[in-house]
C-alpha cells in the first residue's frame, strides 16, 4: 500500500506551487529547501471546488513526531488525498508549523468529522479547524477575514464531544 503514496517537496512561486524534489527529509524541522512536504496518492486528483483540509497548527517542539503520526495514519487509512506540512523554510519566522490533512469533499460531513476526531484524539496541537479549498482559492486567511465578513477562516471545528460545528 505504501507504494501508492508519493512524497515530494513543494515551493511557492508567483505562478503557483511547483514540485521541486522527490528526495525528501521526513522531518519538517530538517527541511530548508522547500515550503512544504507533501504526501499524496498517485491516484488523487483534487477538484478544488469540493476538496478541503483539516488545518492543524503544531508547536515546533512537537512537529516532527506529530507529522509522522499523520503520515502513518494517512497510509493506514488509505486516504488518497494525503497530507502536507510546512517546513523550516516556511516556518522560520514563527514557532508553529501547519499540517493539512485533505479529503475530497467538504460536503461529506461524516468523513470530515471522523478525520477530525482522529486528529483531535491522536495529536498534540495548538489549533485545528476545517477549511474548504475554495476558501483558500478565494484568499480567505486570518489577516483579511473582515473583507469576507467572516470571523474565522474555517468552516468547521469540533465541539468538546467530537461533533462538527460551524466555525464562528
């Protein structure tokens, strides 16, 4: 099953994301060449309209261990959409790293909830919320929420009992 998944590095540029290397250091704190480490199935084709991700902000001291847990779980669950993690290059100005765990359809609330429950129970993190990729395409980020008349960049969060709730 692991042969189905590819690891590669991704860097941002003005025209979009570019894959730059397949020789990947698995620990985000050891990677300085690219902005993200990305693992996904060779079969995955995101639509960009319905796909989304759990965005998990993790302290630098925990990121290598926590990202390894995410990668193991993605392979174990055969989650074709995969996961990515910011690296030391993109996180150099802050103490937190960002891990994104993707799914194909933010309307599939059962899948979104179950993935969120696993992440919530299995990881140590500072913040976690679910963001549809269309929000990213529109440019919805914490520093411009007023422009969109939104209070959060996330569509969903989990309540204390592991149920999805609309973000404030």
